[in-house]
C-alpha cells in the first residue's frame, strides 16, 4: 500500500517515459511488419497471373423451360362491376329529456 513512500518522483516520470517509448517501438515494428508482409503477398499474387481451369464434375441440368402462355381467347373478358349502393347515413337521435326524480322516496309499508 505504501510502496511509493519516500521514493523520488523523478523515478516515476522515467518509468512512464520508458513505457511510452517501448509501446511506440513495439507498435511501430508491428505496423512495419504488417506493411512489409502485405506488399510481398500482393506482389506474389500479381506475379501469378496464370489462368486456372475449373471443371465441374456434377453439372446441374439446365433449368426447365418456362410454362407456355395461356391460350388467347377470341373475346376479351371484361369484369362486370356492380354499382355500389351508397351507405345510409346514420340518423341523428336526439337524447330524451328525463324528468327529475322526486327528492323523497315513498316508504314501503310493511
């Protein structure tokens, strides 16, 4: 917990600078290796421009011919449309006026 008590603060800055430098070197080397390998592979692929013959042993049969068109009729068929009946408009119903109930209810004899 108290590992850094009494140590110099300059040592911490040196370690941070060293880790940043090491990180940059490793990442730069990795990036350079990827670029170098990529250019070599691309050159090899471009140099091999030989045609490749592909043979299919189990060729699929040709697709079936399309179905024949329907026979032409001598008279064109027309669809008879029924005239649409207009929908009846809803009737306006006026609310009935209800008489007010008496305030006192008659008592039940019994």
